[in-house]
C-alpha cells in the first residue's frame, strides 16, 4: 500500500508554478526543466527519515516522468529574444 502524505501531488513538468519544499530545499516545477535550490540536512531521526522519503518520492516522480518520455539528447539553452534599439526616454 502506498504511503500517504499530506503534501499535494507533485507532477513533474506539468506546469510552471508548483514548488515542493523539503527542509530548506526548493524543487521548482517547469514544463521544460525542474530547478533545485537550497540545502537540506537529513538528520538521523524520524524527522530526517520523513524528509528523506519526501525527497525520494519527488526525485522518483521526476525520474519516472523522464523515463516515460521520448527525450532529445540535450534540452539546449533557452532562446532569448533578439535585442533591439529603443528610443531613450530621458532625452
């Protein structure tokens, strides 16, 4: 039986808004990439075990999403809008 969690489901690559926090670690969802920021200290106690399980569930979901997709060799760099000159608003 799957273990229940109070946190809402994190569906990797589904949107640009979902963020999963594990301790001081933020896992920010995106449709093309997922960003991971911060740090987490996993202590040798029940709280640490809960954090480790939460982190594992999240990473496992990301791996499943990637494994079930037809992936390119590299996602490449994001394309930036071309630069253009604009009139100086100060004179």
